[in-house]
C-alpha cells in the first residue's frame, strides 16, 4: 500500500494555495462573515515549539470548516513584535532589536507556513512597522485629547532587571511576569490610561459574552466592585482636616475603635504640614521601600505605628487613635480604613497585638471576630437596625458624614515604559514641562536608530542625537519630545481592528471594513491573558466606542482557551527543563498533517496534555492507511454503508461546531477500521470532512486520486441524511476501578475507541479517569477505567 509522501505533497499544496490567494477574505461579499482570531505570536528568538501550534491548528480546522459551510472568513496573522523579550535578546546577541525582529519574523513565517495554516497573508501586521504604530500613537493621542490619558507622579512597579515600569497586571506574585525578578516600588512620573472610568461597563459587559466562566470571573475579581459607604472622620488635632474611609460594612461604625492610614497617605500629610514624630517618619520610609506585594504578604506580622493624632467617630463622637500601617495601600480606595476589630479578622489581630479596643456591635453567638450580618447592638440610636436599614438611611442622606458609594479595585493602566523597543509616546513637553500630543500630520513619531538599547534606568531615547530634531522649530522654543515608549500591550490592545483594513493610510480602519468584520466572532487565546490583553482590548474598544469611532463596544463575542501541551515529563515546555519538542523536526519526520492530527487527538482542546512521541507515530500510520486505501478504492466499486457514513458526517460536523477535535479524529479512525468493501463512494465525503484537519493529504486525494480540478476547500461541506442514521441511544455507566463516576450517552453499538473519546471529551469525567492503565468495556452497558 502506497505511503503518504509528506515531503513532496505538503509544500506542493502550500505553494498552490498561496499562488491562488485561496484564503483571502472579502472575495465573496454576499456570504455571511465569520471573523476568527487567534493571539498573534510574539516572534521570539527561540521560534515555535510543539505546544504553540495546538491553538493555531484548532483555529485552522474551524475556519476551513466555516469556509466550506459558505462563510466569508477573515483569518489573519501578524507579529506582536515590540517589547522586552526581543530587546533583551538583541542586547545579549549584540545586534539591533530591528535585526532580531526581522530574523525572528522570517523564522516564524517559515514555521507557520510549514503547517499549512490558511491565513490571509495579505493582511499581515507587524506592530513595529511605522505604518502600524502610527495608529497606536494616534489612539494615545485621541485618548489624551479626550481626557482618558494622563500623567501623574506616584509609586509604580519597577523591574530592576528590565529597568522599566510595569502595570499592576504585569506583576505576578510580586514578580515581573516577563523575567521573574522581584519588583520594587519607585516614585516617578508615569502615563496612565483611565481604565477606571470604564470599570462598570467592563464589568456589566461580561454578562453578554460567550466566554469561559472562569475567565469572566477572573475579570470580575480584578475589577473588584464593592458597594458600601464613604464615611468622613474629623481629626481632633486639625480643625481643617478630615479622613475619609470606604467601607462595605457601615453598620459596624459604632464598633470602629481606631483608624489606619497608609504610609503614602501619611507622607502626603507630612508634605502638607503635619509634623510627625521621628518614629512615624522612620516607619513610613521603611514601608515605602517595600513592594506592595511584600506589604500585603506581611500583613500577618501586623506592623504599625501610632501616629499620635486622633479621629472623631461621627457616630459615637468619641476620639479614636489613627495608626499608620503598611498593609493599607495608598493606591487603593482612600488610603485609609476604619478598623472594627470585633467584626474583621485583620483588625482583630492588629488590635490584639497593639492593645486597642474591641467593641461588638452586631449580635451573634460564637467567638469574635465575626463578619456575619445581624441586628445591631451597642450602637446607640442604631440598636435593633440591620445592615439594609443603615444603608437605606445613608442613601436617604440622613447623615452628613456618610454617603453611599461604589468602589472598584481596578487601578488605571500604566502605559509608559523606560526602554527602547516600543512605539515612542507621541508627546511634546513645552519649556515649562506641560505636555501635549503631536499633531496628526506629524505621526508616526519614528523610533530613532541611533540608540544604545542597553538598560540604564534612563530611557534610551534620551541619548539619541536625532530624536529631538525639528521639535523646537515646530512646537516652540524649549519644546522636547517624550523619551519614553508605550507598553507593548497598547500595541496588541487594538490589532484586531487593524486586520479589518490593514493598508489604510488615512484611518486605523474604515467604517465600512469595521462594519463588515467586527466584532470578532471567536478568539482563541491562552487563559493567562485574562487580566491583561483581554481586559485592555475591551477597554480600548469601549473608549473608541464612547468617542464615536466604532459602533460596537465589545471586541470578542466568543473566547476559548487552549490547554497547554506539556513535555513528555508532564511539565510545561521550556528550554531550561530540556523538554521542548521542535516542530521543524516533527514536520521533517512525520509531516504537518500528522502533527496537526496528533495535536487534536491528544485530548480535549481546553485541557493540558503531555506529549507522547509514540502517539505521533500512531497517527502517521493511520494517515498512511487512509491515503493508501483511498488510492486503491478510487477506481473500485462496492456497496456503501450509508448509515456509518452519515453517522460520521453528523458526528464530525457537531464536534467541529463545539471544538471537540479529539473525537473527530477518533471517529475517523473508527470509521476506517470498520470500512468494508465499499469502493470509492466513501472517499469524497470522508475526505471533505477530514480536510480541515489534514488539508494537504485531503487535497492530494481530492485532486490527485479523484481527479478534481478545483481545491477541496472550494467545495461545500457534506450534509447527512437523518433517515439513514440509526437513532437508538443508550446510557453507558462510566466507572473508575468499579466505582460509578457518571454516564455518557452513546449510539447503540458504539465501538470502544469512540466511547473512550466521548468520556475524555467530558472535562469532569476526564479528570476522574486520569492516570488509568487499561479499559474494560461492555458494549451498551459500562466502561470501566482501571488503575
């Protein structure tokens, strides 16, 4: 039986598709649109490893399917090319970041094309291209001009290794999410986007999106909406000053026995004339030297210092001490809290350590502290009230010192960076240091090339000889360009818009192109982007919508996450672990179609799976059998089993729609195993439904063995005849070592391989059977996973 010669066949069809422009979007204006997006890759020096193509392959299967279903599909590709990894790689290699980017892009392009992914390459983007970052700068400009971008001095997250500021979202467990270095707090001027202005819209908009619930929950938690009251405490020692706190439990006010302010707030008071004692000043300085993460993690140690001044509890009119403690952060809320130790664990521990008062004001049994709601006691005129009644009275403005308020945990997005490889901020400072944006006619502000990118803590652009040329002549004597660059996440926060109209020189995209393609129908992206890219992209879209530039206010209607492909050791692939699988070697040995099919066959798309080279070999053997059988049957006759064929078409169609790619493969394998003497009748429909998975082999059979002259991807998707399908189903018990774990619904007589794949497609059941060593299957009754 003839084997599939992938080395000859796959490059042939890749070249043919590209020469025909077969996958260009927008050719069929009468067709309904489908915009399918995947995270554009960061072209690092290492290139792809075998884990990367899993999401790309799933996307490619889906878009090829939808084209055959009659959709005009936009499926673009580009490069997220600016940023620290390339800059650091270039410095280490002794080359320019531009040279590193060009080399890496060439390598990534070669690798992606070797898989046969059906991108519309005519829409290729590169965020480091001036034609692209002109519009990144334009977005900054319109946000600034409309009050959504601003500059302020404050404490920021500073990475001492990368010598740049990081946004809150880019700090993971107190470390730089790129290099893992513990971050420091540093006071400096920074540019921010007002993402907080859209907090409620970002929160409520999640309810309309078809996203994983865990992802929506992640954004809800990050935005952190709290409803409560703002309460103002007068300060005994200063008749002209007060402290405002936000609390979700204003009903416990009568039990507030002390206040705690942040070191940042205390420092601000000192700057405004408070003569704090030496011990207080020393504590403030030590606290501000710590990272926010270490301050929060150290909350259990309960450090603090008595400020020596007092607030007046507006409910009791009694004086309460004000303490300074580093677990209160200046950048969150009002920078001060009221402490109710009887009803808050943290306050209770603090009061216990420093001998502060504890007053129970909410009735209830059990030991203190208790956070439970109940009827108020020891609360003067509030005795007998409930939380709801107190909130009602505050809402009615019964108390001059309290008002209801909604607070959000999310902070504004820090977007300026002190490194080289990024889009220059389109900002001009006049002789007095007042900022303004450059005129649209002066965009893009080009990134100069006469720069040493080595980090020193000072922006590298400040050392460019040419960067300030012509600025004073254009904008006035003493004017200077900003020497900072934009966070690379600004580049990627809008790239999906540019794909709609990538060659437009007059706008980031035309209104007609945006109307045709946006919003994105499906976006495949890793879950790690929940509170960075996905949040930022939603913000940029909502800001552009509010300013009238786009008609939609959500960029991605449906989001799905791919599970990681782990190394053969079960660990995440990384060079340091030595478990990286090189896709170039796989394609050379097995072919792209084999790798594509194996990565889909490994397990449910949204779950992590470990690489198994034996599995790759097994898939390759299947493709050889499929190819050889198709060549033999192409000229033979036989009686077609229409029931089996229609069941397969139905199964594959339904599975592609819900992205159950592993069962597509198992179903096809089972079909071929059970294929009788059916002649050529099975080839065309089966090859069509497998074409999205194994496009090269399918095209070779379609045009080679069957003699068709047009691409298989210009054909319509096969339909099934329900009358030909036996509809009887059975509930099969799923056991682990004889213990019932659940059930699955199967067609009567379902073979074992299909039954196992169906169980694995169920996330809960797949977890329950993980690690089994063998299967005991009783058709139509039970499937027991042993070991």
